[in-house]
C-alpha cells in the first residue's frame, strides 16, 4: 500500500488532495485484488473513476505549473501523456479480456510505482515555485 506523506507535498493543497485521492483509489484496487475475485462491475466502476479522475487531475496540475511558471511544466506534461498512453493500452486489454487478476495486478503495480516516482521526481518541483 502506498501512503501519502509530507515528502509528496507539492505546495498546492489542492494538488495534494488529488494525489491522496489517486493513491486511495490505487490502494482500493490492491485491496480488491487481495480478496476473492473482484466483480466486473466493481472493477468497471473503479477503472472508470480512475480513468476520468486522472485526466481531470493532470489538467489541473498542468495549469497549476503554468500559473506558477514552474520549469518542470513540459516534463510534467510529457510524463502525463505517457501515463495516459499506458492506461489506454491497459483499458483496451481490459475491455477485451475482462477483469483478469493478473491484468489488474499489473495495472495496480504500474500505477502505484508510477505515481510515487512521478510525484517525487516531477510534481514536487512545483513546491519551490509556489513558495518563491
Ligand atoms: Fe504530475
């Protein structure tokens, strides 16, 4: 399980709140996978939520970086686009194969590793821009 901590702080309380929500949803997927085979409707709901929330969050965060003239803006935009590409490929497989545990497990570990590394290497660069 991933836990939000101060090292993830970006200087924007709203961005942080959105990161907490993303982490919570990724953890929810992990919990679902730890139990008995998750139902298709529960997976559909979670993946639809995650898919749309991530788009809303990326847009909001990118606007935030523009507003604060953060030098990481371009790098952030590219990383977001790459993640959306990975998610779209996963979604295609999910639609074709259904809620296979190994498929969901690979999304869960990919998303969990990605968000942790992305926040710590890119998003936190916003911090010095919001405080200067
Ligand atoms: Fe980001």
